[in-house]
C-alpha cells in the first residue's frame, strides 16, 4: 500500500494511492497539535492496511535532508508547539517497515504539476504559491532542489515599484517578495483581502510586478521552462496573464524560455497538487 | 588520456590530466576566430595522444543540453563570428571515439572549487565570477544546475542602493546585478577600473551591497552552504568580508547557512579552476 500525507499549517491530508500520483482515497482534517494530528493520521492509515511507503509533504521550515541527524524535525516555526517536533518518529514507530520520503509541500506540488499538471512533461518547472506567505518548489534538470535546508523563495529581495511606498510586512526583511506580495501584504496594503479586490484594481498590477521580478530571479539561477503560480491569492482573475506580460517586458528578450507562451500558468491539480505530489515522492528513488 | 578545454572569451586553455582535476600539462593561448581556436587546440591534443574523454568549459550562451539538437553550439553572442558555431563538431571529427562533456565555464569552476577548492566537500556551492560581466555556476544537492538553457545570474533584478542614481550598463535590463556591479559597471560609474580603486573607496561598499542582494536570491532558490566569488573584480582587498558582512545584515538571521562563517570566500584554485573543473566533467557520469 502506497500512502501519503500533506501536512499544512491549517489542514492535513492523508491518502492512499499510487506512486504515479493516482489518488485512491483521501481524508482532510484541520491541523491541530502535533501529537493529535499525527495520531489522527496514523489511525486513518491503520484502518486502510499497512503502508509500505509514505511520501510526506510538509510545511516548513523542516529538516528534509536525509543525511541530517534531525531529519524529519520541524525547525523554528511561529506555529505553536511544532518547533522541534519530529514528523517522522511517530510514523516510523507505527509502521516500522515503511519507507518515508519527506519533502516540502511546495516541492511536492511542483513535482505533481510537472508530471501530470500544468507543466506536464517539463523537467524545469517552478511552482510558486501565494497565500499568507510566499513559497516556491523548484524542479531543475528533473530534480527537486533542496540545497542548504530548502529554498525560501519568498525572501528574495527585489526592486521597489517606483510609485510604491508600502513598507512591507516581512518581520525579517520588510520589503522582500513575501513582504510586498503575500496575502498578508495585500491585506495590510489595501486594507482588504485579495478576494475582495476586483480584477481591475491596481493591486493586481502591483502584484504582477513583484511576481515578475521574482520569476526573473528564478531565470537567473534555476531557469524554469514554465512557472506555475498557485495558492489563494493567485486565483484573482487575469493575474497569471498580467504577470507574464510584465515578465516579458522585464526580461527584454534575454531569456529564450520566456518566449514559449504560456509561460506563467495556474495549477491544474488545484488543492490536490500537494497530496498527489506526496504520493509521487514514493517513486523517486534515491 | 583524459583531456580538457576551457574556452573563454579572451583566452583558451587546453590540458591533459585526470578526472579528479589533476593537471598533467596545460597550454594557454588567446581565443581568436572559432576555426583557428579549435585548430590550435586540436593540434595540441594530437601531439599528446588520442584523448578518450574531454571536458569542455565554455563561455556562453552555449547549448549545453545533450538532448538538444544544437548541442555544442554557441548561441547569440556579441563576440564576432562565434554565434551559431559548433564547439563540438570539429573535436568529434578529430577524435571520433572521444566522449565529450560540455558545461558552462562558471559551472566547471564551481565544480572544481567545491571538490578541491575553497568549498571542498560541500554539496551546495555557488561560484560567482565578476569580470566584464557577472555569471554564476551553482552546485545544488551535489549537481550542477542547468535548467532551461543555463542560469544567467548576472541578470537578476535587485533593489537599488538608496544613495545610488547610477543607471546601470546592461543593454537588456539596465540596473540588473551585472548592470550595477560588473567590471564594466564599475568602470563607467567611477571612471576608473576596479584595480585603480583603493580598498577604502566607497565603490567597494556599493559592490558588496549589490553582491549581497544577489546572494540572497541564491539563498531563496538554490541555497548554497558557501559562496565563492572569483574573477578580476573580486581581487579587491576585503571585498569578500565586506560582502559577507552586508549579507548577514540583510539576511536578518533568516538563513541558517549564512551563520557558518566564512560564508563568502575567494577561490582557492585561481586561474586553474575552470580547466581543472573541465577535467572533472569527464568523471561526472550521466
């Protein structure tokens, strides 16, 4: 039995399925304390059988390096009680023979969109998610990037739009990408949440402007053939097209990949990207 | 016989050695027309024997994707006569049995510095070179990054230093990293070349400021455990320390890797990094 868990800041998804991403059955429930969340997950899996492999897609920061001593541990996070908690210990205890593959939630979603979603068949794909914060998963040369810990795309530093005097909301960097363009930034800047702002509101030109600058950083470091933007804020009508248009202008013809329109696209797998990507993790091998 | 060639915009290096980077013999000569440069290289190799493998480190843009139809071809470059020229054709014709591995010059240098140089033993390393332009090679999770074409790190877009009204020199993007901090930018901004500016000149604070912002983009996408900065401009006394100090301030404690000082370091292999990395390419496997 192939299993998967997507551990999010607000909701958790458990599923059984296949390593090609096929979902057989899933259950969603609110993320509570670490102990209760894992207990609910383990009880659900146990009722289904004994999983031989599990892919886990987790919110971060989390130690995903299998060579690290604290592999599987949540690192310093503002989410109460989760810092220092091992996601993998209780699961290994419940299913001692089970092979666990652990990834960031954004990398898992990136993998799913690259294999069976909006960037199907491509080996160089970035998946950006814009919710309360901003994160990205990156597939480069067919492999998910990790590096030291894992990418924290939201914290790249960008030029400031010329008419923009918003100070930004990132407690670490002020006006980094997350500080200027996350859901929290939109809410503070416009005193309204993204879903209350109509498609022709200037908020979306500003949003597209910062996103395009962030994507040019991706082009300079791990150049994607296509960029998928998901997450609540990305559902604003026309945001992907606006961002691509802005990017084409910025890029100045320099990056051949950007010419292959559509370059900036919405996800195809919706809220299932993370859990389907987590199932696929079980088939990645080393 | 293991061989290597480093094809640079102004000089070319040919060598024989071992795939661990050991140099047995090398020759340096000015890069001239494509045909003459390759002819000189092939004559030199022929006198040494018949190479069974060759690693090539080339200036770009160059098609390094082995699956591409135009693999081995120089792409649109301002260097006269090189656009569309195949680096690999003449070599394959001269040595039909020889296996060729082609990389960017910066990726080759990155590999050498990560294996036997200033970042020895690390699997996540960025090598930035600052000369006329700015480029970077990136080793992430032990593999050199390519993505769509290859990274063009010089063209990431950064905030502008508050007291800086220099318009930048990049013909495509104006004030991207290369536009603000390359050797050409320094020369235009200060009307002096980098080696004429004393270590306490404000030019170097400005330089460190832009470099630190570029490194934070690396941390957000393919986080290095250490950053090696080489190239002519990097030889300014104290630039690496200044850049690290600036980066620590910017990063605001957010990226654990940055705390492992020294984080920003000069190369150890000097002008041999590229050719020794090219030798190592022959041992990379698929």
